């Protein structure tokens, strides 16, 4: 994933930029970057690896030398950015968030024109943001370049471009990722996360719609391209990625998760289970569990606590073994709240299943009598091609797909897969039961897709559901 933040102000914006970017640290732990336009109209940039140190500690010295009235920055889960560009369009800085899935095709197209080259990153890949720059620079203006990028790329892309005159902000063509604007006297900011600017004194100004492009100065927000009607915002923003205080399309993350838990509890009224308490796998499972507990009329407890001061997010390391080890090390059980108890456990999702199986096993080892698992979303059947929610190299890394292959063999038709995505079919029930056995749960019931989407309060057609049902 990743997060972006920008500020344009009548006074020095460096602290707003620093803290605004820092508030996006939950979205990635690979690299961070800042770029400021100083009083001499010189772009000052700093990029650091933040895998082993928080963003704040890496940039707190840099920001003392990065004063100016305009700046952009990012938390990136992969490529180094913001980039500094000098071209026929002038000098500008750019940062992006999203995934360009047709990157190889577009790189070949650009190279075929014979007017550019790309610097390879370690591993031989091309920096995605550098590709976006090359596409923009093919046009006669930055606006035309952004519009061209929106038409050409497949996947998703939201971006900020800082020039000497102001900041361009463009939301992904289908709004898969958000971009929101805050305002206070003498300043505007553009932010992936709306909560990132609240403590800095900004108030909500507007949320960009799908494909909307704006140009922002310290005085005004100019709409350069109106939003399109069709939207497919990522539903995992609420289920997993989003910080509890974040809002997307006016829907708060914590409130949506609470609703998810409530719907799960309602479905469980016909289940012959009698848990002593409901618990969430920290942190994203917590609000789901509170919603479940309140609806079911059972206590909410925290039978284990996540130790976070020295551990990065578990899905970030490249090695799956390292991710599993870190996930295990972070969770510390409270045996007094586990021994001889039947626990209803909610996690945001089941991807590969390894971590949740280990969590369940350590609950048993700590004396739990039963562990009933209720994921806050349906089985993940397709690898995300829009935001890289799952870092799996193959869809066969997904436990749901491995079980389908176990039942159906290597070559499975889309028609057959559709049966395993439908919670009202015997194929789905068989798959769910097999996953339960493999992961050592007492019972397992996935969230239904319709209930999960209802939990947002938004029209279902506006929400991306590709990873659950394969529908564009």
C-alpha cells in the first residue's frame, strides 16, 4: 500500500508536512520521503529506508533543514519517492500510491519512442513512479499528462505533483484509493488519510471523487477534471488497512468494523455455539470483536496483547518465515483470560492461514477450551491486482484456493470457482469445513460478502470485491 500527504501554505509548512506524512506510517514500512520547495524556489528532498526505524526518527533531523511553504511526502511500501523531475514541463516533484499492473507493457511502449531511459532498482525492476513521470512528460502539460496516465494504466494510481506554482492532486480513475483535502487559515493539505490533518488544525474541505484532478495553492482549490460517476473503492481499506480514526467516502473505519462484528453475531444466532467471550486479533480485529460482543450479549476480552514497540508490521518482511515469526513474537497471551474458556476470535481476514493457525494453537496451549473463528471478510479467492493486499506470488498461496485445488484439481474453471465463492452452495460449505480442519479451529464461519458490504452503508456497486469473487 502506501500513503501520501502534501501541504501548500502562506507560512512555513515543514512541521505540518512532517507530522502529516508520519500519520501514514501504518500503511507501509519500507521507505519514507519528503520534498519541500524552499524560499529560494529550490526543491529539497530526503528519502530514507524505514524498515528498522520509524519514519519520525529517520526524518526529525532532516526536517529542520527543509523549510518552505509547500511540500509533499509519502510512506511507501516499495519504491523510493518522491522523485524530482526536470523536463520540458518544468521542474516538479511527484509521489504516487497504487499498483500499475501493466507496467512492463507501458515501459516497452515508452522505450519504443526512443526518448527516455529508466534507472533500474535493486532486483532489476523499474520504479513505478518513474514510469508515471515518463508518461506524463510525453504530453504538453502536466494536466494532459495526468489524464493520459489515468487512461493508460491498469491497476490503480493516486498521485501528488508539486510544481513551483502549486500542487496537483489526482485520485485513481476508479477511486480505489482515497485523496482528501483539508483546510485551515492560509493553508490547504492533500492527504490519503483524513485523520492525518485533524490535529494539525485542518478541517475537512472535500474528498476527491474517482478520476478527479485538482490544483491546490495556499489560496484555493481549483478543479481541473470533474469526478466520474463509476467508483470501485477498495473495501479492505475498512477491513484491514485503515487506521480506526480514518474515514473514506464519509464512512469511519472503526464504525464499519463494529458493524461487521454485529452482522457476524446476527448470523451466529442459528449456530450451536456458546462462547464465553469475544476477542479480536489486534489491531484490526478488535473493533469487529467489540461489535460482535455487544450484539451477542457476551463479554469482550483481550486474551492476548500485541507487543509493538520493537516489531514492524508482520506482513512487510520479504520472507514468509520471518513474517510468521514476527507475528508470533508480537502476541503475548494472558492465561487468566484464556484457561478453560471458549473464545470467539475475530481476525480481519484469512489469507494464507499460517499466522491464524499459530495464534489458535497458542490459545489452546494456553488452556483455551474452544476457539471459534469468525473472519471479518469472505474467503480470499483471487490475488489483488489493484493494491497488492496479498503479497502472494501465486493465488495458490491463498488457503481458499489451495483447498479448491485439493477438491477440484489443477485446472479449475471460473464457473466452478464461482460455486466456491457462493456461501449458499455445498461447495462453499465443504471448503469452509476443510479450512477449519486444517487451521485447527473449533468452528469457522466466514463473513458473507453481502453482510460485509452492508456494513459500509455504501452502494455495493461502489465497492471493489475482486479478491473475494473475481468480479471487476
